[in-house]
C-alpha cells in the first residue's frame, strides 16, 4: 500500500470531507481529509490504482490537487 499526502485547494466544510473521501472509496482507495491543513492523506494499492487516478477522483469532485 502506498501512503501519500496531497495538498488540495477548495475544501472548507464537512460536505467537502464526505465528497472527497467518498470519491476515493469508489476507486478502491481510502482517504482522510484535514481541513485545517488543506490536505488529504491517501492510501492506495499502486498495483491497482495510479496516482493520476487518485488525483482525478478528487478533481472530479470540484477540488484542485496542487
């Protein structure tokens, strides 16, 4: 399992947390959003999911991965 922390712009509330964490779950990853630091800690299997797929899942929810 790969563990990476991504800087994400545009998160401000619990809806943002649920939106991002839900999108990551849908692609087979898991995530923990930290609104205070504007980061998302993501765990995923590199053999099944690419980092690009993780970023796209977040961006499709309307947020920008920096």
